[in-house]
C-alpha cells in the first residue's frame, strides 16, 4: 500500500500490508478462525558473513529455509531486529514475536528499565501494522519486576490496544511470575528451562 499526501510538497509512504485475525480461547490460538499450533524457532539477528546487518536477500533466504522446514513461527530474540524481518516473514506466511533487547538484567533498576522501555516502544511503533507480529515480549530472562511489566504493558497498549504481550523467564519463580503477569495483564509467558545434566 502506498499513501500519498499532496500539497506544497509530495509525501509518500509505502508498506506491505495484510489482514489477519488472531484470537485465543483458553489455551488455544486461532488464526482467521482456524486453530493455530505454533511450531517455532528462535532467530538471532547476525550472520558470520554480514555481522548484525544481514541484507534483505540473506534474511529472505534464512526465513524461507525456516518456512520450508515446517515452522510457522519465529521468535526474533534478544534484540530488536531490522524492520525488514517481520515484513519478509509476513510475505512468507510466518508469525513472529519481537522483544526490546533486555536480557538477564534487574528491571527494577531505572537505568536498565528506561532504555528497555524506549526500545520496546520504538519496535511496537515501527511494526504495529505488520501482520506477521503475533506478540511482543517485554524482556528475556530478567528478574521479574511488576512495575516494569505494568509500564511496558501500558506503553504497548497505548500504541496497539489489543496487542498480546509476553516474556521469557529463566528464574522459575512461578508465584512472582503469575503476580507480575496478572498485574500487567500479560497474555502468556514462556518458561525457559535449562538442564545441563548432573552437577559435578
């Protein structure tokens, strides 16, 4: 879609658009009325050949391989990725989640929380109309913090009122996580469980 505003000067904005409806009923997700089972992988935004700025051709190749392998969901992890990533994912029929790049921090520290919230806000603003976006994660494996979660949810829902919000946890503190998710009205959450075998 291209939008042109005329007047003294011509202003033009183009973007790929699509229409889809995602709904939840208990633990089940539905995409355009059909039950949706997520089969996904995580994607970091770097390659050995291109560092942290892979060209669109490399992004398309990588996402096409993910789609061809039978996946329908990609968690764009640990930092905001290029705006071309969710757009190419939409073209290929992949759903994505995005996150602000806050990993393994104490979110009660304002010096950590402020830039994380800024990055989250900018990512949601940039991709709010992209049909591939399933949800935004407010952080990855940080210390649970009710105040941060409430503010992150407020910021996101100010931009996209009915957005789905989540986080990934590695603390295993289920009671704290439930309290935080309830206070912020988060949609779901992931528990990252690491088992590296017996301790020696």
